[in-house]
């Protein structure tokens, strides 16, 4: 039994490192994995390794790609004087799905967060400034989360970019689509009111 | 980009097979895994395989163990005339944590669920009847979830066991309706065990 508990704990500890997996979830998944055939676990584990092997980080935008540079950075038809700055590779896909933006991206791979040891050198700010200077960028859109870290990072970047005579914009604050007023935080509502647009 | 999306989808599809992982969670975890070093992903994947390799199913109770029979089934000091019937190996650990029951366990490794193709032959009912007949069991405690499938399975088992002149009991009411065992606090479970009532 002792050794059995150790195997279980090994899986639980591994799974808890994943985002959004707490102790109870890790425990549930661990018991599930142990109830599978060894071959099935092997297949799952190998698919994780294989997928990871096939992917690298784009040396230009910092997004995920199978070949460097990624298909967005190497696409001649994209608007090359607009850069949309995001926190992570995942946000690039999310914005692409909206179908509105046709320019280039830059993933910071993080946000400024001094308490977690994330300073200016730990996220891809130098790379961003290098690209802005080299690409003759006309506009930088800061598409960062409206959290404390996102706001702080946006503020810092805006201060850095402003002297370069480049337009800096940010995502509009407002009501999410399909939301009822009663579930919206007062601060969101305040922003939505402050930035109200004329109708029609 | 095409091949990159394929790797991503490979991970997402693998993760979605795990219990409690929906599409959004799988996506979040997949992006996280792809952002790790290849070595880190390898370590995680290998720890899953290693843990699974070290574990087998106890041929007596159906619980998880590193050596067969498990430490509970081979423990001379456990009360051998009482069997606690549970749905899964995980429930054995949950009940052990409550510290009230000192007898043996029997995991059905499932519940009767005709809609999902789980009939009498698909769960470990024959094995249970064999043990009841051979171990001179005095009491069978049906510690099944208070869900439709749990109640149906308990009712079916009670009907099978009653003619054998064996006491059949169940967990005390106090378990909130529609709750699965794995989310119940050990103290609640302890009370439910202590106040178990005879069936029918």
C-alpha cells in the first residue's frame, strides 16, 4: 500500500503543476489514470511529448509555431506596420479567431509582476522595442488583460513607446457581448459608461 | 501554423479524455505544456507512465495496490466478516480516511448503468458473491453513492444477498442526495458509516 500511495502522489504532484488543476482535480485524474490500461497511459504520455517536440517558439513574435518564423510573421499579406502586444501565445490565437486584426503580433510571454520576480528583463520587452524600431511600426495595440498586472504592464509599455512617435492604443473597456447588466462589475460598467459610443 | 495547430489539437484531444477536463481546461493546459521545456514535458509524461507501471489491481477487493493482494486484504488484523462494497478504488481510500471501518472492502469498479452498457456482468458482482460465500461474511455494507445508479445497484445487491442470511446495511442518510462519494468530507462519511441502517 505504501508504494501504491507513492505512485498516486507522484501523479498528483505532477498534475498539480498544471494551470487550473487543484488537489481534488489532480486526485480525480490520478485515480482515473491508474484505472486505465498501461498502454493507454503510455499513449497519452507519448502524445504530450510528441506534440511538444513538434513545436517551437517563433523568434520574432514569440508565438507557438512548427517552423520559425511562424506563418503570421512570414505572411507577406499581413499589415506590417501594426503590432498587437499580448501576454501569451494563446492570446494570439484568441485574437485571430475574432478576425478583426490583420497586422503582426508580439507575445510578451508574461506580464510585469515584481512580486513573482517578473521584471522588465523577464518578459519580451527588449524584443518588442527592437521590432518597433526596425519595422517602421505606426501603431502598437496593447491587448493585455484588464488585471492589475496587465494594466501596470500596459502603462509601462505606453511610457516606453510614446517618445518614439508611434501611436499606442489599447482594447476598449466595456460590456462583454451577451452579458446581462446585473452580473457586470461596477468598475466594468463605469468604464463602459465612460467610453460610451454614439448609437447608429 | 497548420502543423502547430495539429500538435495543439493532439494534446487537447488527449486531455479531454480525462475526467473533469472540458475543452477550455484542456486548451489552457495544452498551451501551458507547450510553453514548458521539452525536458519538463518528458518528466511529467514519464511520471505518469512510471506511476501506472507500479500499480496493479488487487485480485480480491479490486482496489489499487503495488502488490497483490493489497495491504488491506492481507492484513490479519482487519475484521474479516464484514465487507464494505464501494464503486471504485478511490472510494476505499476515502472511507479509510474516515477511520471508522475496520473490515474488508470490495470495489465493484463501476455501478449498474444499462444506458452506458454496464450490466451485472460488467461490474464485479460475481466476485463479490464469491467472497461473501467463502469468507463467512456476517455483514455487507453498501457504501455506494446516493445517485440513481448507486441506489439501483444497492437495491439489486440487497436482493441478491438477502437470501444468504447475511446482514445488509447501507450508509446512513445524511449523505446529501445526488452527491458522489468523492466530494464528501471524511467527517460526514464517518457519521454516515456509524449510523448505517439495515437495508429494506
